[in-house]
């Protein structure tokens, strides 16, 4: 895709969603890391309901590290895949205490050492908490990037690297949040509203006359 088309898409998304932010509710790096882990195969809305109580019960990394596994499983059960999520949260918090002085790491390599933390979670924490630009590839970003023509890949990591090549680094974090907003409002999975889409002329899918 030509640079002027990418610039036009970014400009339009900036106009449509000037205050796009992560929809998960958190107050610190630990809460965002845990919320993102819980959001795997679960909606952000459901996660926010669960964490409203969860983060009052487990206030800090030491509370999560000391949590009873079966009890934590029940606390997060409605987010799905709760056995693995609970185990990963407890083990990640133990590692944060044991290897990182109780603080969530602020670099990709160390974040990826934490159980349950992949590149999506790491990039979200880096971008939203530490101000280090990152490409967060969730289902919306993957779907829209393919439809627009920014990538032909299906693997999230490959999509991430493709987007890094065409999206200016200073836009990485905001761009991915804006894709989520646009994916929810216009370019949904089952029936995208191409007729109402203001970036349609730059989109491979939309320009083909998809309804």
C-alpha cells in the first residue's frame, strides 16, 4: 500500500477516534497485564466486570502471587479458560517478585518471560503504560489489517511485523486502538458497513464493492 494511502487512513482514523484508548480498566501495569491475560477469548466488557471485584480482593503483585489457585480460578471463571489463566497469573506474579523486584518489566524481552504474556499483552503494556510504541494485534486489528490490505498474513506476530513496516512508529499504539474502535463501530466481522466507511476508498475489501 502506498504511503499516501496509509497517511490518509491514519488521518481519517485520527479524526474519527481522536481519544481512542484501551477499553480495559486498570490503574497500573500489573492490572493491565492481568486484564489483558483475562481478555483472551473473552470480551473486554466482561473482563472489566470481573476485575472491578478482583482488583479490590488482590491489591498488588504479592496478593496475586500468594493467591490460592482454586480460589483465583473461581474469581475469574466467567472469563473462560480460567485454569490456565489463574495459573499463569500466579506464576507471572511470582516471577515479577523473584526476578524483577516486584515491578512489571518495561521491556519486551523481560515481559515475554512472564507466564501467559505474549507479544499482544507485552505491546499493550509497553504502549499504554510505559509510552513505548507497540503494535497490538487483536482480532479487530488482524481482521481490519487484512481487509484494508496492510497485510496478507493471518499469524498475529507476522501481522505485527507487517504493520511495523507501513505504520509510522509514533502512531503504532493509537493506530491499533483506533482499529478496535473502527472494527466495533463499522468494520465488524460478519457484516462490515462498507457504505458508511470513510476509509473505504483506501481499503481493498471496500473498494471491491463488498456489502
